[in-house]
C-alpha cells in the first residue's frame, strides 16, 4: 500500500438523519456547525493530529489538553461574531478572562 492510499479518508456509504433530542425542523438539519467546531479543535489542539510530535500517548494528558483548550476558547478568546467570549454572551461571567485568570481558577479547583 502506497503512502497516497494509506492516509486517504474513507468513502461515505450512507447518510441518514435521526432526531436525537428536541423537536428539530427537518429542513434545517445540517452538520456545518459541528464540522466547523471539529475543525477548530483539530486545528488548535495539535494533540488531535496523530502524526505530530504532540500526539498524546496517555489519556490523562489528552484530556487535560482538550479541557484547557475548551476553557480558553469559551472564557478567554473573543469571537468576532459575538464580539465577546461565549461565556460572557451566555452570562456565565461578566468579562473576558485573561489566561492568568483561567490558570489561577484551575489551580484552586
């Protein structure tokens, strides 16, 4: 098997829509939001990329890296669409946290 075929993504053989929760509008169901979130995680957390030197070999290290990314993404990073952090937009905090605030909060848990 050549290098080209080795890392080629699989073929989609079937696609089906199923209701998981709530009462969705079937005409508006799409995966674009989930795919965008997955892309953000893959591009920002290099541990999600298997063929890098940052690949997590232990689950506890992988979990910690993801946890730190999600906290930073929601509490520290100002998003251009909402002009603030998701945590501020959701009313979980009154300001965008600095990385120092995030790490100090983690240290007290």
